[in-house]
């Protein structure tokens, strides 16, 4: 189906930056309060445990890319597209839950006001997690737009009638990409700090 050409999905948008965040996984943060260290490690463990979800999103992305090729009937293709969007939304919601928890743990460490490597590392990790969490939330809007477009396609008589959805998807993609770039850059800074301080 030509209507799906060039449409990004949650997986394509999230994979690179979220995988970069996995580099935050440090074995520990010494020379600091044990409670802060435990919270940082728990936050990083939550981020690291999201790998399987990311792989699931990548698989869904691959199936989105082939949408329109499996079935000759448009009704079957639309049903498949809706099913994929719903499955992707489940993953996005789980990622949002996990990253919200990781963010809250990192904020607790930062807001303690105590000095130490754990607090500094938590601040850097938080700067990576927050924009990615916002990108995850925007992915819900992106999936909603894809789902709405699937509803409109059977009634559309020309590609121009789908222009609103194409433009909205493009706008969301651009905004999400910017957030993910910020997250990836912050993740690199956190990783550099971890290496420099032997964490």
C-alpha cells in the first residue's frame, strides 16, 4: 500500500536512543551513600531490562514496513495494521511505565542534595532519560495518528485526503527525533563520566 510508504513507527524512532541509554548500565557508583547508589543501580537495571521490549518493537517495525504486501485485500491489510499498532502501543505503554520509574529513582538521588559520584551520575542519567521518556509519550500520539489514518484509508479517494495524517506523522517524527538526539547525547556524557570515575 503506497499510503504507508515512509511512515515511521515507534521502533524505528526509539531503537537508537534507547539502546544508547543501555550504555548507562554501570556496575556501581562508589564513594557515596549506599541508598543513593542502590537507587541509581535500580534505575539503570530498569533501563537495561527494557532490551526485550525494544527488540519486540523492532520486530513490529519490520512488519509495518511490509504492510500491504502480505494480503491482496485492503481490509486484511488494514486489520493487520491496526493489530500491529495496538501491539506497539502495549510496548510503548510498558516502556513509559519503566522509564517513569527509572526517572523517579534518579530524581530522588538528585534531590537528596548530597554530594557524591552517584548524585552526579544520576543527574547525567536523568538528562538522558527525561527526553527519551517524552519521546515515548509522543509515540502514543504517533501510533494514534497511524491508527486514525488506517480508519480513513478505505474512504479516501486520493492521497491528498491523507495529507493531514502524513503531515502530523512527519511533525511528530521530527519532534521525537530531536528528543532522542538529546537523550543519546546525554547518555554519552553519562557514560563518559562513568568511565572517567571508574564507576
